[in-house]
C-alpha cells in the first residue's frame, strides 16, 4: 500500500524538478513543515537535528518566540512603504543598535562614529560596500582572497573564488578585481606566504594607491570554514591603514555569535572600516547590512545607495528581536560553551577516524576536513557526500563545503541544548565509522 505522506514528498520533489531550474541545488530531499529551536520536522513526520541552520541563518534557533511576535506585530502595522519614500522608525532603531554594537567592539570613539545601511541580501551588502569604498577612496581596484565567497551576483561572483561551480561560464566578470591566497595553513598557505603574495601584487601588478578596498571573510564559509590567523587580520589592518585602503570584513556567515563573539574580527582585536552582515541578522527574514565609519558611509552622493525592499520593516523588527535575544539570553556565553563541547567531540572523533585530516574553526563555527590519507591530504569528497547522506538517514542534517566539497561544517543554532549537540556528535561519529 502506498504511503500517502511519502507520495506527497515525492510529488513536491517531482514538481520542483519540473518547475525549478536544475542549477538551484538541493542538499537534502526532504520537505520541512515545521521547525523549532534546533529541530525540523518533514512531511513524513520525521524529526531532524538541524546542524545546517539554513546555512548559518538560524543562530538563535528556528521560530524563536520573540522574533515571531515582533514580526507579527509589524505585519499588523504595515509591511512596506520603501524606506526611500517614507522613513520608518524600526529601520532607524535597528541602525542605531548596529552602529552601537560595532562601535562597542573596538576603540572607535563615542556613538555617532558609525552609520548603517540596510539591504535585502548578503550579495547586495557586498556590492554596496564596494560602491562605498570606491566613492570614499576615488579608486577602483578590489583585492579579495582565494577561497572566498561573496555572493552570486556578477560582482559577487567576480569577488568569489571558492568553487568553480559558482562561476561556471557566467563571465565576463567585473574588472578591477584581484585575488591573492588566503592563509589556509592545512594546505600549506601560511600567513607569511600570503602576505608575501599580497606584497608581490602591490609591487608587480597593482600599486597599493589604486586599491579601494581589501575584502575578507575572517572565517571563510563556503571556502571550507578556514579561519584567518589573527596575526594575518592584524597585518591587513596595518596594510590598509598604511595605504589608505578600506578594510571590508565580510561577517555574513561568521557574525552574530557564530564564533563565540558577535563578530569574528573581534578575536583579532582590530577596528573595522566596513562590516557586512546578513544571514542570522534577522533569524530567517531577508535582511542584510553594511555598517561602517561615518566618513566612508557618507561618501556616496544622494540616491547612490538604497533599494525598493532594502530594510523591509518586518525584517527590521525581527532583527531588533534577535538583538534582544542576544542581550537577555546569554547567547554568546552559550555559543562559547557549545564551541568547547563541539571541538572536544570532533577532536576525539579524529583520534579514531584517520579520514579526518583536520579539525578547525573558531568557537562553534567548526568543521572537519575529510581526506583519503593523512600523509598526502588528498581530499575525499565522496566520503563527505556519504556522511551527509548517512547522517540524514539517522536524523541529522549536515552540509559540506570547501573547494573540493570534502569539508563537513557545523552550523547548528548556537542555542542548541548540550544534550542535542552531544546526540548530533554521536550520530556523526557512528556514520563516519560506517562510511569510511
């Protein structure tokens, strides 16, 4: 006898295949109908521990009641006017709080040193940050890094260098974009080598006085959860200051508590010029922002920035609720404790699974890199795919990443209970043993 719910799931997936382009990929062939905290339930009634978090969006968990209440209240008031048509206070209030948040993370002086513009997606935040940097410096060149991911728009793809699947044959790409190696120490790219490569770029192809901005993820996301060494981040700050270059910190995946601090750059103790945020900013509502120094943010002339849906009021209300949750529910403390638990579990796993070549990350933004042999460090993408499939069958959702798709990343909500985190590690450990 045919299972009706199974047929419904199969039907949705078949309709997806018929109506949605194949280029829009799918990691897990399930159809969620409900989510709460760190759990998702599908059409068949199966329950999953969610270690994907909507790709790093649900840091405070699914359907947090404060976020839901704030969004509902704003929907009852109004859903859209366009901020360039009629200012709404919820946008201004969010900008005030984000400005204070970034100003408080370093010795940047009193409130009023920062300004925020809101948009809808992370890619838009990247593109607007580039516009702001170019307007401020009157220069054109942007330096980005191998392994970086900065969006799927044309400029975003021009800046991206993490996986050829993203770029395919979509060019020609934007000009005046230059890439240098990112310090991926497991693959032999040390801080010294990468700084030398940047210096060589400045001396041979791109004089530093032509560079508008250096764009970097303090912890690479799609590139394999590779954290930039703290000394590398500090060196970039010195180089940017020396040459009048804007330092853009892409915190779209690493921000909002993912590394145990609100932003990953705080671990290096540096001051930002422009900070990009999205993903967990509004707990699933489409919202992104550029937060930056006043002189830089005010460089573009009137009408140079904005967008019809930029800073949607419902998303802004949700983001304010997210900030309230961080302030009242010890989210950063919970993230720090979760990071310690996850690292201990993954490092113990590596002791008896030779296929784990590296355990890395900061706080709970952690990953394991799977290899065929620890001596050669040859990537093992097939094993990573088998692990993602195997854990799903056991009720755990995971994602791979990295240029070779051989890295298993952890993006569980940082508010997950210690018991559920331990259960997820147990499932991963068991599937690793079977798959390898």
